[in-house]
């Protein structure tokens, strides 16, 4: 982490896919399933009605079931995966993150 903050802003439209009400977007993200119309969808009840979070002196709409939303997009997002091209920084970072665990080989 280098201190960056990223916001994922996407436009969703209501759709029905495989008999389920979904919110569909055109761009693929993580593990989102493909809808019948060729987009990518999230069950409506995961997002709507939205909840609000305070962030950087503002209030922003977010999915009402944020854990389910993150799992739909990223799978097991709590699992840290090191994807460095050079394994030396990954090993160094793993040792910092896993204090007390044996070093990553």
C-alpha cells in the first residue's frame, strides 16, 4: 500500500438475469457473473436500498450488504495475495504482515 485511495464508480442498470433481479454493468469486475444480455450483474438486494458511509468530509452511497458485494466482486478479499513481479519485495512485505509466522519462501 502506498497510501492511494481508489473509488470504484460504475453505472448499473436494472435487469433480469436467469429469473433474478440484478443490477447490471458493462465492465467486468472480479468474479461478477455474466448476465443473459452479456453484461455483469449483482443481485439487486445486495445493493438496494443503498446505505450511506461518511468518508473524507462527505456522505456517499454504498451497497447495503457491503460484505456480500465485496465477496461477489473480489472473492475472499480478506486473503492477502502478493502479486509482485519481483519476489523479493513480496517476501519482505509478507514478513512484515505475518510477524511471528515463518518467512515466505
